[in-house]
C-alpha cells in the first residue's frame, strides 16, 4: 500500500494497510492533517440529511413565465463552506471507478471549499462515513502531461474517519435510476442509499485512518 504514496509500478501487497490519515490520489500534495474543525464550524449536510435546506423550487407555470408573470426562481445552489481540516490537493482529479460502492455510517454529504497547491480554492462534494467499500476498484491518476498510473483491485476498503472529496460523481441507484452528483448538484431529497452501482468519481482526494486492497495491481504507462 506504500506504493500509493509514490509514482511507482510495483504491485501492492494484498490487504495492506496504509498509515493513519492516508491521503490519495497518488499525485496530490497532501499537507499535514489539520486539527478538527472548531465547534463553530459545521458542514451543511445534503438534502435528506438534517441540517441543510433543500433548493428553492421554481414557481409554477410555463418555464420562464410563471402564473404570476414574474421570472421563474432558479434553484438555490449549495453554499460551499471552507473545510478547515482538508489537506492541500492538486489538480486534475483522479478517475475512480467500481461496479459498486457501499457506505457504512454515512454521516454527512456537504459542499465545501478545499485548498489547492497553487493557492486557490475549489468547491467539492464531501462525503463523511465510518467505512466505504468499492468492488472492482480502478483508479487512474494523471497530470496534464506525463505518465499515467492505473491501480486496480478486486476490492478497496476505507475505514475510520473516512472523508471523500469529489468534484463529480455518476452512479446507478439499486432500482436502475441514474444518479449524478457534484458541487453544484445536491443529492436526492431522501439522501443516498447504502449502496450505489456502476460508480464513477472525479476524485479530488481521500483521507481515512486505514485503507486495504484485495488482489491489487499497479501499472505505469506513458
């Protein structure tokens, strides 16, 4: 698993555990873990989780011409609050895929601002959970130019204080309904189910107490 912290093509041992506070993907610049947010800092949870108002619906009537004759009110976009505990990330995001993703102890879904290595900040969707498991895991990491590192595993599991930062997400609900999430796209009104299928994430980064892989492999290509 130590291979995840460097650009190398060496295979990772099965079920290896990473150090506490692990930060991936491979090409990100992770700063030292910041102290937990003060009691005054809160991450607004997504619709379906207490603490976050739903977007304001538009007025009834023909789009752009409601019954009152006034302009249609657009849905209120989520407000990104600074995440004081986030590491420093780099761009572009890695591409993470899997046949399914399962959540245990999913406590919040919020839109936050995180710092980037160039000194700027970007809004991302943050998921906080006790455990996240991805089957048929793939992770593609690249820069604008240069080599590409592909990591695959039968299963990847994050445990303990899991925080996943994504700029986009597509998946399929258990009933086959497609789902798209992002910093400007709130989750469904009822929140997320404990499992999603055919998941693809624009992965900005992840922190967790530990990470393990089953039958993992890495390959570096130009």
